[in-house]
């Protein structure tokens, strides 16, 4: 490491590695990861969409990264939403008239490392096992980062710092950005990677109801009879029973023969975006900026998009020798233009879903369990709802 760089990126997840790689086109960049191994531990169900969904994502995963068979565990051609009484609503690529896979289940360890390798090949200096301990500030302007590595403390100066340090982001707080999450806007998640799991190799299963209070449970196939099986519990629903206990009960009920091989735990923001994600000399990306999909907590595509925009704006700011909030706000504006509207809509949907009882979820399942392809639009779904259970219309107005 040198004593000074144009850009320092703290955190080598998808957002940080992408921002570093893009910024390296015109800047000297340092990418720092606190863990010994990039990609460890996995805090993700590992599913990503391949089909554009303008109401949620403007671009597919393949727009940002060329999928590599080495880090693809399975191809997704259908997904099922399963209500507490076992009713399943299935949506397949065939129903949507889509021949290619709807999505992928990744090997995130390999995927994250590939993004970091791509950043290194672009000229980024990549350093692991190094923890950020604070920011260097000149009045209100961020001028670099303080680090600690194997007991040694040191400083690295920069023109611009990008915080990509995840849901627990300290960089944002150190920089004066309010990153506080309300209890109802964060989920505590627990996930097993398990063997001996019987489920289709090409289908994602989502389980809704009180088994995962005000969140949802999932089972994502990873091939060879294995799967990621997990759930999230909202902070407002946390009680004496821990998420891992909910997960154990869920496994016993749905996958009694499953054998856990690995346990992963962590938090996921399910909030609207932060009011601001920039300060003089500082930008936040990925989970640190609360750039996730509020209904699912999914963050890979928002991370890739946010990292791309942030890296581009970083180049411009350094080239102009102006890292003021005024210049960096171009990143914030571009993000909101791409995701702001869909993020707010998704947040309303999340708020509607978490208030549904098990019986109401069962009623929804019974209405839509045999939905036909030609009904997969707002008009068709509304017509079916009015015909089958009109009392649900008021309850589901945000979903439709």
C-alpha cells in the first residue's frame, strides 16, 4: 500500500469491488477488506434474476456480469410462493413466455472473489485482513481512512472514500451520514446450506407466514440434493425465540431429512434508501447505502448498479479535483432515477405483506394457486381477485 490514493474503497463485496474496478479506469484505487478471505462468510441466499423486471430491476444480472459456469450452482426456471397451509402459487418461465432461465443461484464465495480479481486486473491495489478504524477529516471533508492490521495502526490519505462496508456500515456514521435503521426495516437472518434436500433443482421456494415472523423463509437449490434454506425475522417481531430456533423448527417441518453443512447468520436492510448517501469526499454503496430490494432483501443487482454509478462519478470528481457533495450528488441522483420509484413501491408492498395473518395468506394462495399465463398482469390479477375473494381487494391494494 502507498500512503495516498485517489480513491479508497472500504469493503470488497460486489458493490465495493465494482466501484473500485470502474474507478480504476482513471484513478489510483485501494480496495480494503477486513476479512482474511473475500467472499467469506456468505450472507446471502445467493439468488439473482436474469430477466428484466422494470417494476423492480431495470437490468438483469447478465447486464453487469457475464455469468461463469464455475460460480453458478443452478439455473432457475420457476418460483413458488407457499402459504402456511401449503398452497403453492407457481410462476414459471413457460408461463411468462421466457425460454431462458429466470435467474441463477450463485456460489457467492467464488463470485465475490471473481469481482475482486477483476478489480485487481484493472489496476486496483487489493488488501485483506485490514480493518478501517476511522476517517481522516479536514473540517467536514473526508481525506482518507485510518486502518489497523495485525496490531499496526496507520493512515492512508485519499481524495475520495467509498464506504462499501455492509449493513453495519461504520464508514457512513464516521462521515456524518445517518445510517440508522428502524427495527421494522432490518431483518435478522439465519441460513443453512444443507444436504439431503428434496426439491426441484430449477425452482426457488418462498414460504410466507408466522414460521418467519413478518419476513419469509426460502429454499434455493444448489444442485446435487443441496440447498440454501433460511429465513428472516424483522426487528419488530424479535422475541425470546431466536432466528436460529425458527430455522430449526422450519427445517423439521419442511425438510426433516436435511443435513446442515454450514450455518450463516447476518442482518439485511429492508428499508427505503437513505436520505443522502454522499458527503464531501465520501460516498456509500451497497448495503451500506441501504440499497436492497425491500420485499426480498436482495442486494446483488443494486450493489452492481450502485457500484457502477459510484465508480463512474468518482472518476469524474477526481478528474475535476472536486469531491464536494455538490459533485458527488450526481451519483445519488442517478441512483434515485434508476431505483427510487421502484424502491418506494416495493417498500409499500413489504409493509402490506408483513401485516397479513396466516389465514389471509392462505386465502391469497387459494385465489391465485391456479393462475393462468394470460392473467399475469394487473388487470387479470384484479379480475381474478374480485371474482374469487373480493374482500381481499382492499387488503391487497398495495400489491396490485
